[in-house]
C-alpha cells in the first residue's frame, strides 16, 4: 500500500482545495430514474441511537437513505451497492462462499483498518460496500463539508473523505488502477508541463452536483454516488476514440489499420478487472454494398478481429495489453492491429471498438441489436462502443 501522499503536498492541497473551481468537471451524469420521496416528518424518520462510543447513529444504508434519498438511490443502483448481488460475483465466489472475497465486496468501515487491507464484515453482508464502509468514523459519519454537527447522523468533517489515495486505492489498486492514475497525466504528481489538468477519481466517477443533501435541506455542492464504469455505455464512450489508416497494397487490395486512443480515462483501459477487454474489428463492403467481411459471422470473426487489449489472467503467460492514458495504438502485441484484404479494391467499411465485461460475452447480431443505451443493469454481451465508417479505393 502506498503512503497516502495526496495531502502531504502543500501544492496538492491547494490545487485540490480549488478543484471544484479550476477543473471543468461534473457532467451531471445521473442514473435513469432516481425516485424522489416527500420530505420526512418526525415519526417516519429513523430514530438515532444515543451518541457515544463507536456506535454510529444509524447502521444500515436503507436507514441513511430515509433522509439522504437521492444519494441512496444512486448508491443502490451503483456497483458498490450491488457488489454482493452482482450475478458475476455470485458465480465466481461460489455463491459468496469464498470468505476471501468478502473483504472488498462487504467491508467493515475502512477507517478502522487504517485505509489498508479491508476487513470482511461479519454481518449485514447484503449491504455490500455500504454507506458506513466509506463514511463511518467511530460513532460519527465523516463528510467533506463540516459545520453540520447538529444533524442526527452526527457528521464530522474529515479531509480523508476526499483523499482518493485512501478512499479508492484500498480496493482499486489490486490491479494497479490507482498506481496507473498516480503515474499518469491526471494526477497531482504528473510532471511539468502538464498535459492535462488534475482530475481525481472523484472528478470522473462522482460528478459534481448542486443539491440538498436531505429533503428540504440547503442546496450544497456535493457529488453523485454513481461510480459509472464498464457497465455504463456513456462512461465507456468517454474512454476511447478510433481512427483508421488505409493503404493500397502493391499487388491489389488494401491494408486496414485501426488505432485506438485512450482519450478520457484516468488510467489504462480496459480498467481494473482482468476479465474486461477492448477489441477492434473490421467490417467491409464492396462497391456494390455487399458485405465481404462480417465480424458477426462466426466463420469470419477471427479474420475480422484485429487486436485485443486486456490485462490477462495471472499465469496465462500473456503480456498486459491495456492502453495507457492518452496513448494511441493499433496493437500492443495481441493481434496485428491491421488486416490485408486483397479482394477489397473499392467500397466502404466500418471499424468497431468492442467492449466485453467477460471473455464469454459473444459478439453476434443479437448483442449488436441491444444498441448503445446506457443500461448499466444489462450484462453478458459484447457491445460496440465506437463505430467509425470509411471509404476505400477509387
Ligand atoms: C482487494 C479487494 C478485492 C478482493 C479481495 C476481491 N475483489 Fe472482486 N473486485 C474488487 C474490485 C475493486 C472490483 C471492481 C473492478 C472492476 O470494476 O474492474 C471487483 C470486481 C469483481 C468482479 C466483477 C463484477 C462484474 O460485474 O463484472 C467479480 C466477478 C469479482 N470481483 C469477484 C471476486 C471474487 C470471486 C473474489 C474472491 C476470490 C474477489 N472478487 C475478491 C476488489 C476485490
Ligand atoms: C434522520 C435523518 C438522517 C439520517 C437517517 C442520516 N442523516 Fe446524514 N445528514 C442529515 C442531515 C440533516 C445532514 C445535514 C444536511 C445539511 O446541513 O445540508 C446530514 C449530513 C450528512 C453528511 C455530510 C457531512 C459533511 O460534513 O459533509 C454525511 C456524510 C452524512 N450525513 C452521512 C450519513 C450516513 C452515512 C447516514 C447513515 C449511516 C446518515 N447520514 C443518516 C440527516 C440524516
Ligand atoms: C471497499 C472496497 C472499495 C472501495 C473503497 C471503492 N471501491 Fe469501487 N468497486 C469495488 C468493487 C468490489 C466493485 C465491483 C463490484 C461488482 O461489480 O461486483 C467496484 C466498482 C467500481 C466501479 C465500476 C462500476 C462498474 O460499472 O462496473 C467504479 C468506477 C469504482 N468502483 C470507483 C471507485 C472510486 C472512485 C472509489 C473511491 C471513492 C471506489 N470505487 C472505492 C470496491 C471498492
Ligand atoms: C465508496 C465510498 C462511498 C460510499 C459507499 C458512500 N459514499 Fe458518500 N461520499 C463518498 C465520498 C468520497 C464523498 C465526498 C465527495 C465530495 O468530495 O463531495 C462522499 C460524500 C457524501 C455526502 C456529502 C455530500 C456530497 O454529496 O458530497 C453525503 C451526505 C454522503 N456521502 C452520504 C452517503 C450515503 C447516504 C451513502 C450510502 C447510501 C454513501 N454516502 C455511500 C464516498 C462514499
Ligand atoms: C479523467 C477521468 C478519469 C479519472 C481521473 C479516473 N477514471 Fe476511472 N474510468 C474513466 C473512464 C472513462 C472509464 C471507462 C473505461 C473503462 O471502463 O475501461 C473508467 C473506468 C473505471 C473503472 C471501471 C472498471 C470496470 O471494470 O468496470 C474503475 C474501477 C475505475 N475507473 C476506477 C478509477 C479510480 C480508482 C480512479 C482514481 C485512482 C479513476 N478511476 C480515475 C475515467 C476516469
């Protein structure tokens, strides 16, 4: 675990202190249907436990959600809220019977383990990564604002709450995502001259929003608890761009090379989990419009597949081919990144960048029909994230 460096730098503190103003962030990303409930009246509101000791006023996220309705709805839909019910997690953890899996998917409060290796909760495991996992501070809850000490949940201010090296690294550095960000162009540690303004994990995954924290409360600057990632088409589209280089071959036909640029992720893509991948594919039509290479045809799919970008499973013997921030590449060793097609003299084509949550997500006509709606609950399909059309030949 790296030492929490973010707040040791006076400059970082200054910059972070001002990031709300300095950095264009917060695009208002919002899950589709955040329910609004009427303000709570006395009797409906949960009663806090008396102050004192290490017992917080409320224990479950649903209790927090009775007052913090919007944040609760966002969290509930997010993959932090789903970390124990996610079907893929249930399958790979033998229906949650592997004890070693629980510590990051349903941890006790992270401050208690000193922002180091999380510890598994022994109870309330369905709560997954709960409000208290991130907010409990003894008998209090921590927040970024301060000055709300009279509120029933007993909030206290704690700068650690916005220190991403503490908040996010404990779980998201097992595949190096945290370090990729620290080494990359968006961190406070990037060399001068900077290629990009500082953007932390929170800037890109918890977009800024102005709203009351509780029904009927004062409007404040806060952040959405959405954490959109690989399940969100909108977030994936921010990550990558595609461009195509076309060369006529001396013996006839053309060479098609497809480049991918990591234009918007603060770390390498695909991010984090080893089962994710980005793949490039080529579709070609002749001058009459007849398809001559079709990535959804099982017989042609291997030929139409140009490159794979992925952090492969340990022990696979394969080299890591994730794309670093801002890099533009056609291949990093898995696939040639181009295809020579002698029969392609003139016509049109498309380059596809396809995202897979798992290696078994198949690319076929049904998965394409699913379209590019931002449906974060839909699993098990390969999705086209970027599609670039082009023309070739005379
Ligand atoms: C060190 C913390 C940690 C431990 C321990 C851990 N995980 Fe995870 N897990 C994560 C993080 C962080 C993610 C999110 C990564 C991502 O989104 O790419 C994740 C995501 C997953 C996913 C992806 C879910 C999806 O929808 O695609 C699966 C499946 C998973 N973990 C299974 C397991 C299993 C099985 C174990 C036990 C063998 C385990 N995890 C132990 C931190 C952990
Ligand atoms: C009975 C209503 C109620 C419940 C239940 C409740 N809170 Fe609060 N919470 C408030 C109020 C009121 C504020 C202050 C809002 C304001 O002044 O804008 C607040 C503020 C906060 C803050 C902001 C603190 C800061 O300084 O930035 C956090 C964080 C917080 N609550 C977390 C939680 C968590 C976690 C739970 C569940 C364990 C919870 N709350 C349960 C009413 C509640
Ligand atoms: C206690 C461990 C833990 C902490 C702390 C944590 N995460 Fe996660 N995160 C996870 C796990 C586990 C998953 C995957 C859950 C699943 O899919 O089953 C995940 C998923 C995600 C995703 C992907 C959602 C998707 O679409 O698959 C993003 C983005 C994310 N986290 C960002 C963050 C950020 C930013 C922070 C810091 C504020 C953070 N996380 C803190 C464990 C953690
Ligand atoms: C993965 C960690 C994580 C989880 C889980 C989490 N929060 Fe937060 N929360 C944060 C961070 C980080 C901030 C600080 C954001 C900022 O800079 O404003 C925050 C801020 C807040 C605030 C202050 C207002 C704001 O928007 O910044 C409230 C209130 C709050 N959270 C309530 C909750 C509640 C209620 C839940 C559960 C439904 C919850 N949080 C779950 C990490 C988390
Ligand atoms: C400049 C914006 C930006 C910053 C900064 C950033 N991310 Fe991301 N992140 C993205 C984009 C875009 C994606 C979607 C691409 C993908 O999933 O590969 C993403 C995806 C993810 C995922 C999804 C993985 C999955 O399997 O679904 C996780 C987890 C994640 N980021 C964690 C973090 C953490 C932790 C930090 C801080 C150390 C961070 N991100 C900083 C933009 C950013």
